[in-house]
């Protein structure tokens, strides 16, 4: 296990280095000039040259990259070219909002997806399965932004069950903060819940038709015990994989949801940075998302052996 984790760590470090190179070059390939975005259309060539020199944009690309890496290794992500605020402070303010939203959406998606998957397997060929399959079809086919608009129109404005927009700090006021995040989390987690439901159903159908399950039933184990002890437990491996892959995606994919519900999260910061060619913010955002994918995938690999002790990571027995 230790050798496997060490191997994954150096592979992850190499991935992060390559990602930083791609992000750094890709950001500078974007159309537009950050100096012009800062100074405005009326700026003189001398003013633009002074801003480029201040930002280090007059240096070669390799020189800019190594300067960026050197600052990053010391915890300095630079300052926003749009506001002048330290990027670290901007991320520290916005990232918790997105993390709370993503974790809440994951919890909702896992609970709903597993529940509906169990119902679909338990009542195959009957109306509960048709109902859950209909939910999965809607969750997979209808875009989140459209569901969000409908949810605001009917659940927030018409019925008044949830606030239409806004954010309350979850740490300062947990109940009210979660209440404000409930509707965005439901919308963000809908497609993930549909995926989990379909995969849980398929995995449980496969597991419940195996020889060892039939043997357990022949020995007198009740249907409920067999369902949860064998079917659901083996299905959790699939759920862990999906959640691991999707959590990083939710962090990066929360842009639209945050925009619809006016949440001051990572998504708003990213869009503002892209529109204004704010290089330091874009670089930091993409690298943090990349790092989240790496850490989550490593955690998922380790969790495999926890969920099912028969699995040994790294191919070791």
C-alpha cells in the first residue's frame, strides 16, 4: 500500500507540472490583452508598455513561466490584474462557497441515486422502476441551467419554498446557510444522482444474479439481508468511482449553477477572470481544479480496499 501511494504521488506531481505548463501556455493563447483590459481603450502605448512591464508580460514565455513557478512554490499566486487583490485571498473567499455547494450536491446525489437504484432493482418490471428510470432520463437529458431556471420560477418564486438567490456563510449560520444552498445543490446533483441510480441498478442486478447470492438465499438468508449485504455493498464500489470522478467535475462545473443562483463562488471568479484576461486568477483556478482531481482520484483508489477488502490496490494480494 505504501509503495503504491508513493508511486501515485510522484505520478500526480508530474501530472501537476505538465498541467501547469499547459495552463500557462494556454492562458496566454487567449485572444485579448490584459494590459488593455486594465488600462482601457483610451490608454496610450506608453501606458500599456508600463503595465506589461509591471506584470512581467514583456519577458519571454519561459522566463514568465519560471517566475510563476518560483512564486507558486512560495505560496504566492500573484495579484489579480483586474482588482489588484492577492489571488490567494480571492480563492480563499470564493472556494469555500463552491466546496460547500459541491459536497452538498454530492451528498444529495448519493442518497437519492442509491435509494432509487435499490428501488429500481427491487421492483423490476413494475411501476417503481419505471418511475425511477424516468427520473434518471430527465436528470441525464435536461440541462442543469434549464432545471435551475424552472426551480427558481416554481419552487422559489411561485411556492416560496426556497430563496431564489443569495448565499449565507455555512460556518457562521449552518442551518440558514444550508437552506440557501439546498436548491442549487439539488439542481447541481440531479445529473449525478441519475448516473448513480443507473449504475447502482445495473451493478445490483448483476450481483444479485451471481452464484454466491443464490447460495446465500438457498441457505435461508432473508431477501433484505442479501440485498444490502451483497448487492448494495458491491454496488458501492461503482458509486465510489463515480463520486470520485464527479467531485472534481462538480467543482469546475458549478459555474453555471452559481451564475443562475447568484452565488459568490469559484464559478463567478473564473468567468470574471476569463472575461478580463486575468492571467494569475485563471492559472490559479485551473491548477486548483487539477489538483482536486489528482487528490480525489488518489483517495478513490485507496477507498476501494476499504469498501471491499478483497480488492488490493496496486495489484498486490
